[in-house]
C-alpha cells in the first residue's frame, strides 16, 4: 500500500495525522457523513454545512417542482469523486457510489419520483438514505464530497503547507457555490497521488456507516407504533398470548404486513409521522463521536497509533530556538493522537487579525463526551488554541501568558493550552494562569513534558483495559479545577 504518509515521507502514521491516511491507489472503507458535519461547530464545518444545506434546498425545490432538467443539472456533476480514496471500490479507486453517468441518471429518476420529497420527509441530504431507493452511504458520501469539495481543497492545502507536501495547479473538479447556487470549477493547487489529484479528508467527519439508519428507524421508531395498534386490537391475528397473559406481536409477521422497503417506510411514516420526529430528536441528542484511531486503523489497515513512540520523539527534541519547528510539529502530532475523538479539523500556524498574530495550533472542539464536551457545554470552547514554547532554561513568563490570553476570546473560545518543556516552578506558572482567568481573559492550561507523559500513560492504560468510558484527561481537569478554585 502507498499511503499519503509514505508517499510524501511525513514521518507520522495515522494516529498523529488529522486526516485519513488513505492508500493513494485504493479506497478506505469509511465514508463522509453529513450528520457528523452537522453535529460539530467551527468555521470550517459550518461552511461545509452551509454548502450542503444550499445544495439540498435547491435539489428539493427541483424535486417538488418536478423539474427533471434541473434535477439533472444538480446531480450529473456529482460523478466520480475518486480523489478522496474513501468508499467501497474493490481494487483501484473509481467511485463506487456515483461512479458513472448511468448511476447518476438512475438517481435523477429516483429523486424525480420521490414521494418522500413531496410529503416533506426529506429535510437533510442524509434523509435520502432513509427514503430514496438506490441511495445508501456510498452515494451520500459521494454527493457530500462533491458539494464540499472547495472546503476539502482548503483543508488539503493547509495540511500540505504544514507538512511540506508538494502541490501542482490542476482543475479542482465541480464544487457547489452556496451563494450563486450552482456548480463551479477552478484551477487550484493540490497534491497528486499516483495518476490523480488528492483530497485529504479530516478524520472528524468520516464514519463506518451513516448516522441515519433505515433499519434502526423502522425497528426502533416506526414499527412500535404499529405494534401498539395490533396489541390493542383483540381480533389481530399477529398477536400471541404469553403465559403471563401479556399480548405480544409476532414481529416477523408484522414486517410482512407492513413491508420494509423504502416505499413501504414512506407509506407507513405517513400514518405515523411522529415516528420520524422521534427519530430525528434521538439522532440530534445522541453522541456522534468521531472514530477512535484504533477503529480507524483497523478499518483502513494503517499501523496502530504508538503514543509512547511519539512521546519519545518529543522528548528527544533539544529545547531552544533551533528545535522550535520540530517541537511544534511533534506537539501537533501527539495532541492529535491523544485527543483523537475530542479535537479535530486541525489548523496549523493559523493567521489571526489579518496576519498581525499567528496561532500555533487550533482545533475544533468535536467532543461528544468527556472533558472537552463538558467545557464546551459550560464555557465558550468551540475552538481550542494551542501555543508551543520550546524554551530551555528560560520558563514562560508574563509575556508568554499574555500572548496566549490575547488569542482567546468569547467568539473563538476561552480555553487554551500552553505547552512547555519543563517547569521548575509550576506554582508560579499556575499563578500566572489564574491571573488571566481571574481577569476573565480565558483559561490557560499549562502542560509540560511530564504532563504530556501522564496523558500518554492514561491513554495506554485506557485501551489496554478495554475501557469504554471517555478518557478522564485527568491532568487537564486538574489544571482547570485549579483555575476556577475547585482544587
């Protein structure tokens, strides 16, 4: 396999990368899930969601207006999004979802005939997987890829600039312009892998299957309403009397009566539309956590993450100005691995205020549970800012703390991490951080090499013991409790 990390000699495996480390010749069996995008916050994912909503609104209007020509204009540019190397293609990537004009034409016909659109059941792109024949995770992922291609280009370019991946100017492929409501193409700089251009995809938005699931909707939300009808009917021949006198529906027989095709599900949802409302509320309130690196590695065949090796690499970097860049990269890599399902959509060396200031690392807070989910719900923490100081004997003083404090704000987020090599006087550092939080300028969590080592130990123990609860990230919680006077 020729993975992106190997092709461009990045010196890092999947666990330390923010994007899916795909084989540049074949497909990885994971998919872009619009629900994952919708569940996150941050400028990049919000731009993606805006494009998806704009495109799908246009598509719904065309379906409801029975404008088959406009449906074709919207759907035909979606074919062959091979440059992400995600999906179900066997062998060489070739777009197994909407890989050719014939499949696209079939989709046009299915959408034009869709009763779900006329009835108002289609609200988001992923709803098509519930109600439109022939649409499943591969096609939804393909459509999403094309619609947000411009955002994926932006993300890919950021990663390439940080890692020094060479890019060539080439045709972008169609992307959706949410303002003009039409497909566009442009000449853009992108890397190449094999014979084609490459688009890198953040791990945060890929899943093994779509969040929306036809089987779960039918079995868990729609069918129970019909079960209740049968139980209440004393003449029902689908009910059996149990020994304890309870009446129970034979579900297999009920399935035959109702039917389980998408057309049947549309018909039966019209009887109980509240079932769809129940299902949507359950999805919106459920955790939608990103794939853990162990799961992603198992799915894609990438080497498992080795955070101990990453820690040793970080510790081997000599403190001082000469090691600043390697240290910055090592911190980005190890924090990406340690916070794999909590922080994502990484931006490195991000300009601020028109380039007057620069952020070392910025993550979107994508946590669905644990410490980062808690701070996001209770404080302004949509983004987590990280500043890296590879100082030797000199310790960070007021200017360094003021620097990160000035990068925090109620709109960007009030949680920042300051990484340093060592602290002879941790209490002094904590006092400086407390001054910042006391002045309501944000919360600065200071981590030295020993603290990162503690996070590594916690990570290793968590997976060695097959624990299912969120990792406590105990050192971060201790630092935060100290800042707010709870410790």
